[in-house]
C-alpha cells in the first residue's frame, strides 16, 4: 500500500489543480476585457442610465424563460430583494436550511423576520420536505430553499406545499445555475429565483446578483428595493418604502453578459468532469458519490462518508489535501444556527430582536449536524479540470481510502 503524503509518502500530485482563486480556474477572456473597455470608454458606469445592465436583465430572463429579471450587487442582495418583496411583518417566520452560505439567512433578519431552520436530507444536504412541512406555523411567510453544491432541492414538492399554505417559495440558486428541474431550471419553480456572481460561482464578475420572477408585483418591489424605493418608471423623484441601494454597475453588467455566453459550457464541463470522478470513486466502501439524475451542476463535488467504514472526516480532508487534492471536511464549521451571530443573537444593539424569544439549541437539525461534523467531504470543483486532473483526484481518493478505511476497521 502507498504511504500517504501525510505520513511522509510521495503526494499524488504536486502541481496545483485549476482554482477559482486565479485565472487557471476562471474563464475570463477577450470578451470580458472588451466589455470592461466598452463601458469605460462610454463614460457611463451607472446602470441607471446605461445599457449593459438592462441588456443583461433581458438576456438572463430569456435564458431562464422568466418574465422579469432584476440585477443587483451580490447574491446576498438578491436574497434580500426577495425577502423584502415578500414584505414580512416583524416577527414573521421564513423557513430555511442550516447548510448554506449565511447570505441565505441574514436577509431574513435584516427584514426583521425570524429564520426557522428545517432539517436536511442526509445524502444531499438539501431541505427535507417533511421537515419543512412540520415547521410551518401561522406566522410562516416563505420558504427559502438552497440547491446545495448544485443539486436541485425538492422544489416541485416544496412549491406544492407552499401553495397549499399560501406562502412564497424563494429559491437560492447561487450554487446551481442551469440545474434542470422538470422541463425548466432551478429558480423557475419558486416565485423568485436568486443568483450570485461572486468570485467562486459558476460565472462571476467579482460580485453581483440576479433575481428572476414571473410575478410583476414581486419583480417591481425587488427593483424598487434595489434602488431606495425610487420609482424611476414614473417621473417623480420620490421614495415609496424603506429600501437600500443594491444597484449593479455597468462594469459588472457588461462582464456578466460575456460570462453568460460561457455558462452552458461551464456547466457541461463541470458535469463531464464529475461523471469521470464518480466512475472512478464509485464502489469504495463507506463512500457515497453525489446523487445525480442528470440534474447536478457541481458547484462543488460532495462525497458522503460513513466514518465507521471509510475513516474520520477531518483526517480525510487533511490526507487528501496533503496528496495535492484540496478537500474540506463539513463545508461549514457549524450549522448556520450555531454561528455566533445567531447563537448569541447579535442583531440590533442589545435588543436581540427579532430573536428575543427564539432559541437555536444544539441538536436542532440532527442530519445537518451529522453531515457537517462527520460525513460531508467537499472537493472544490472546476470547469477547467482536465481528464488527467480528474484521474489524479480519483487516485488520491483511492489512496486515502486504502489507508483510512483500513484504520477504521
Ligand atoms: C454565495 C452564496 C450566497 C451569497 O452570495 P454572495 O454573492 O456571496 O453574497 C448565498 N447563498 C448561497 C447558497 C451561496 O452559495
């Protein structure tokens, strides 16, 4: 058996894999350079009078078959637009997942609503429909589902549930561009779909966000919320309700249009790479490869370990990283409800509002805790991985398995 690099053996790989942290793992080319130059030379960098952001909104709506798209300054802003459009009363509840970026949850609190956490499916980490159903109360105004790592959450079932209760379904698609659901894509089943253009997402302009909706009323509220409540579709300089400035700039809009032309290729190449990895990893004892019904778009490549068979999660992450294949144990340090901001209810001054009567005890979502603490091994994924890169990743996983699964026995 090969000695692990962790223990002084030769690593599977010494050259770094393509990474979203530099040009090796991003597709920024001449079109993006021209986009930036076009905007700068035009002298108009603001979307209020520009053409790029309106053009992007139209192209994104067309790509997804949506009636409306609104651009904004980040994925977190996109989610904030969605919550603001729902317009909860202070203390109303929005049900969401404990495994996501905090950008899913903080917009709920910023609108003075209470995040209610429902547990997740133990294989996908996506919201469990029966857990969501059990969490619905008189005060529930919306469900916010996340398509974790690019695998669609059960949004068809969630939409049915939401319709039955007369509440809104918001989809957080930051990790799941173009993931198919039925005859459409994620973001199109719920009332609102939210996307991010942050550095590490399928496409990026550094930071930026997009929302889509078929509901003209929700779309108008989102546009107003991104622009201080200023109804620019009228002649009046007035402000209709409390709102912020979350506008996207023309520079970001123009780069995103160039990125949008590459999106299908990025998704296809990530899927091809994942299929090769799954074929190479499948069958190793105590490891479950990502469930994929042709619908996973692989923002990351998550493996589920059975630690009693395959070995301990954080040892796995460290051993793989030492082999030259970066890996992350658990994705998060803790479920979102156990982060200091929520556990200590650090919100508005010392008020703890709107969480003054809310407790998020350990054990609240046992499947989520088990995934984060013991089972979820996340490999960064990339559209620029070659077959040789994937073969190295597979070789490293098989090598670490040979050593750690034996120790576990
Ligand atoms: C990245 C991400 C966000 C936040 O997007 P930003 O553009 O970083 O604000 C929200 N939710 C999920 C699931 C994400 O992956």
